[in-house]
């Protein structure tokens, strides 16, 4: 009988980060850790970077599927969000963390985000064509990307996890992809719900960026 080397429940206690959003903390990571532990316990020879590349390819494939089958695309968006945790979990549990791996993961996430958000806007243009549709789509995509950029710059320039400053505004990648997933699944059923969820993604992203900029300035000013 195979001796278990990785226990999902024990790993969950040590790998959940303070900055994790509610979807990641209470749903995604509980599934991704089972996948991670399966890979480790069954001796599947891989590397965190290979896992990152596979997830990136799946994300791009999902973006291609979205215009043709939004329901399947929506389900795959959430699957991509779940699998996004596997490479980092695998790296930390096996001690294979590298600076390049963190860099590759961050860049790959932005590529996937841009692909998924861009592909999902095709249904927005069917409802709001022309200049207004373009402006709304640009706003949603732009501020969604800026949220992630804000985190990266704060960590690189300030050595600060700004997600933990003050009261929480939940606009992390896990929340945004979950809302996008639900929006796409609802496209054939209720297009208005799809539009509303996209507007929510844009709104919480904008509020989050403004809130974190203010809180970061206040924190640094207070620290002298």
C-alpha cells in the first residue's frame, strides 16, 4: 500500500495565504490541493513550470472555445482558475520554488486573463455594439489587468502584500474568474445577467484599484 506523502487537509492549513480571496480559499484550493497531492503521491514526474505551461495552454484553448460554446467555456474558465493553484502548491510542497517559476506563473496568468476577458467580450458587442461597447469592454479588461499589476508592483517595489491592508475588497483573480465563469454560463439563458456580471467585474476592479492606492499611501505615510 502506497504511503501518503501529501495530505490535502494538512497542506491546506499551511498553504492558504492571507491574501487568498474567498473563492480560492473556500473552493478552488480545496480541489487544487487534491490534484497537487495526487501528483506527488503517485510519483508523477513533472515540474512546476511544466504545470504552468499546461494551464496556460488550457486557458488559451478556453478562450478559443468561448465564442462558440459559452457554457463549456464558462465551465473551463473555473477549471483554469482551480488548476492555477496547482503549480505553486506543487512547487512549495516539493521544495521546487524558483524565482523564474514565480515570474513565469505571473506572466502566464496575465496572458490567460487577457485571452479569457477578450474572448468573453464578443457577447457584450452583440448587446452593446459600436463605441459604447468598445469603451465598456476596454474598461472591464483594463482594470481587471491593473488589479493584478497592482499586486505585482507592490510586491516588487514595496515588498508589501497590499491585499491585506485594512478592510477587504474582494476583486482578486479568483473572484473575477468565478464571476466571468457564471456570466458565460448564463449567456444563452439570460444575456442581461451576463452584462450585469461583466459590469460587476469592472466595478469591483475599479473600486479595488482606487481603494488599494489610497490604503497603500496611508500605510506608507504612517510608517514614515
